[in-house]
């Protein structure tokens, strides 16, 4: 996809969690409210598939720095 002659890529990660070591995140976002709600209800068996924000940022930076994959989806 081109935007005014510049290459564009869209990355859509799934659920993004707080930072893996600092734990910093938005206390009012869905993930935190969900986990607090589960704890308030005594549900310690709740499962939520998440990736820490620092992992997501590193992965996207690596994707941007790498060459396009031969099987990449091209949208025109």
C-alpha cells in the first residue's frame, strides 16, 4: 500500500498488556478493569491471552527494520 509514495504497513496486535517488568499501564483500560473485576469476584481462574507492551513494541520495530517477507500480503 502506498500513501503519497511512501510504503505503509498495518500491524494489528491482539490484547496488549502492561509492561513486562515495570508493570506500567493504563489502570482504566479494558485489560486492567477485567482483571480487577475477576479478582473482585474471586475468579482466580480467568484466562486472557495478552502480550506485554514492550514485547509488542520490540516486535513491530523489528518488523519495520526488516525487509518485506516474500509471502507478505500486498494491498493495493
